[in-house]
């Protein structure tokens, strides 16, 4: 028994020495890639760990921290405003994610069609919203949906229809935010679907065409089943992104009426922003951030299980 332990220790020591020799031999290589890991540690890993530590503290962001244990999490569970922000976020997520992914799939299918001309130009145009400043997008949409001088209300008035309270209505403000999310991310997801479509053998479509299958039949019988892994990826990433909606709501409602009338546009991240930078409750804001992490993790897991079950 002792011999086996000594042998294991010897092997472990030799492996350790070999690792250090490899590091010394490739010092320049490790120095070349070290800036990324240093920056990630400072601006990525450290804030995450510090927020977890701060979530157990009472802290205004400037003064001394006071350890309060899990009191922030206890209050978080009973905080009606936090649950209201979750409800708002889920509404916006449902109004944006389902139409967005469906439109992205159709656009990708059309962009991949052989009969379409100028496909490269269309791909660039559909991807442009994703690289446009979200603040600029929110300002433009705020002008379109303005209740007093908005372009959409002008069209409705010209047609003799009643104007819509896009910002002050609890329902329509969610539709407004969802439309911004759809406009921004549809092209991005369409490009991902397009990459998946190009990996599908064209023989399948040709065989279906010979058998008399129409384009909708090819779409639902060939395209969607072959794209299930990519659909799973976009659903999970869209869930993560949809649960973190902030800029659209913040710019649209402004700091003076943060969250809109009745806080109907108060999302989880906007509520975190309010508690941390307006009420100066950075400890509680950190607890909200970790609560969001758990919620996003749960919903991502549910989406993954639903799509996995649909494959059976």
C-alpha cells in the first residue's frame, strides 16, 4: 500500500515538473495570451465574485460595508416590486422572442433560396440593426411611438383611427419594447439560421421537389427538423438576452419616470439599476443580480428540456 502511494506521489511530482518545464519553454506564448486573461480577471471575474460578496452586505457604494447575512435575499423573495419586474420581463420576452425567432427562420430560409438575387446585400441589411447603437435605436423608436408627435399615431390619426398610448399604456409599452428587441435581433438570428441551412445537404430539397413537395412542406418537414440544435441554441441565447432587457426600457421611459406609468416597463435589470444607482442600495442590487442569474438559469434549462423532449 505504501509503495503504491509513493509511486503515485512520484508520478504526480514528475507531472508537475513537466508542466513547469513546458511553461518555462513557452514563456513568450503565455505572455502573448496573458493580456486577455488579466483583463478578464479584472473586469470580468472580479466583479462577479465581488457582487456575490456584496450581496451579503449593506452598502451604499461609498461608505463602509456592514455584513447582514442573507437579509438581502430574504427581502428579495418578499419584494413585490421585484416580482412585478419579473412579470414585466416575461411579458416582453414572450412578445419578442417567439415572433423574432419565427421571422428569423423565415428570413434565413428565403436568403438561402436559389431564386433570390442580391443575397449578400440582403444579409448585410438584415445584420445592420444588430451593430447599431441600441441607445440610438431606442431614441428613434421613442420618436416613432411618441404619443404627442409620433409618426405611428400620425398615421393612425390620418386614417381616422384612435391614437394609441404607446408609452403610458401598461400593455402597449411592452409591445413597444418588444418591437425594438425584434427589430434589433431578428437579423442576427437569421444569420445564425442561415449558417445552419447551408450545412443541410441540397439533395434533400431536390428529392422533396421531385416528390412534389411544396416550399412550405420542405420548410416544415426538412428545414426545421435539421435545424433543431441551432434552434435550441437561439432559444437559449434569446432567453438569456430577453431576461436582460434594459436600455430599451430605460431610454424609452426616461429617468424621471423610470419604468413608465405604474412601473409597467420596469424590467429586472432596470429594477437592479434603480435600486443600485438611484436608491444607493448596492448590496441589495447585487442580490437582485444573483436572483436574476438563478431565474435565467432555470428558464434556460426549461427551454432546453422542452426542445429535447420535442425531438423524441
